[in-house]
C-alpha cells in the first residue's frame, strides 16, 4: 500500500500553536491542535474502518478513541473543574472501557457530535476561570487540580492517544502524518 500523508483540510482545520504566545494561549492552542489532530486521523474513513482494531490483544480503535476523548473531556472539565455530577457517556460500571468497546451500530457521526459537544462545554467552563483556579471536584484520592494542570494533562492525553491513532490509521489505509 503506498504511503500517503494526512494534512489539515477545510473540514478539519488545524492551526499550529504560536511560538511567542503567553502561557494560557499556548496551552489552549496546543490542546486545540491535538484535538484537531485526532479528528484528522479519522477523516475520510468509513465507520467500519474506524472500528478496525489496532493489534491483538488490544481493543483500541479510532472510533473508540474519539469516544474515549469525549469521556476524558467530560471527566476533567465537567466533573473535576466544575464539580458537575454527570454520568459516563459510553462506559458503565460493568464495562469501564465501554468507550473503546464499539459495536457495529456505533457511528462516527454520533461519537464526533458527542465529542465536539464536550469540547464546546469544556471551553466554556475553562473560559470563566484563571489557570490557578482550583477545580471543585477531586480525583486520585481526593486531590484537587488547577486549570493549568488540567490543560497540561489534556495535552498529554491527546498526544499519547494521537500516537495510537497514527499507528491505527496507518494500519487501516496506509496514511501517516502528524
């Protein structure tokens, strides 16, 4: 299969983060860059291709990664930052990896819409706070987290999973790229 590279498109614009911005703008730009990168990895694939598993024994797939990141956005911004009590979107008590475990009925259209809605909500919650503001919710044994830490964690989470997405996309159709 010939190697092709994936780049920013009109339907998935991705802007390189500035090199001389302030701290908050840099954090927000890097987070948006990684959000767009995941969307680019999924662009142009069918739902069946998006359900393609990485390699056994892993259940990891692109559609599951999008669903997972919707859960992660919700968890860190709604639950931890804002203290909202919200249920899981895809995961359950019986299946903590329900976001990754997709069925033939699960679609990218639904997952993408849910993910984008969580991103929009995260942006609105973050916009009302300063980087040093502590979140209302706790995690990891009662620890609190400020918005700066949440941004850094989200960048790390996306960067790690975008590496997975890059390998899965290459497995699906040979396309590579940032």
